[in-house]
C-alpha cells in the first residue's frame, strides 16, 4: 500500500470503481438482503435474535464475515479480540490518529 490507509480490495469514495468481478464485496449485501426477504414480514428484531435467527440468514452473514476478513488479513480472524485490534489499527491509520495520543494529525 503506497500512501493509502485503505486495505487492498476496499473501494474508497472519490476513486474509480473497479469492475464487480474484482470486488468480492459486490455480492455480499444482496445475499443477506435476499435471506431477509425470504422471511417477510419478520422484523429486523425477529430476524437478528441470536436464539431464533434463520439459518440461511446466519449463513449469509457468516459468508460476508469470511469474505471481509480475508480482504483485511487474508484469513479468518482467530477471535473477536484480533478482529477489534485490526479494526482499531485501521481506524487509527485512516483518521491519522497517533496510537499513543489518540488525536488526529
């Protein structure tokens, strides 16, 4: 990455969009949306209740998570701690915040 804080494979506003065949994220949202629509008229609260979440919706979100994690680090995160560490690292780089001071540059 030369001078850009955006991870490879992530589209940035103001840049030319890549063809969808090279953007694995282009197919993610429609998959989750289709899964939600299959359970109409269930509410978002109903659909995302951890105890009763429909299996196809859970699977769609798991596939989304895996794709995004592979974009960020090339594999699945080991755990939530590793995921949060990476997200905070990216946030710090993107906002120009100094790791010790927390103030944007």
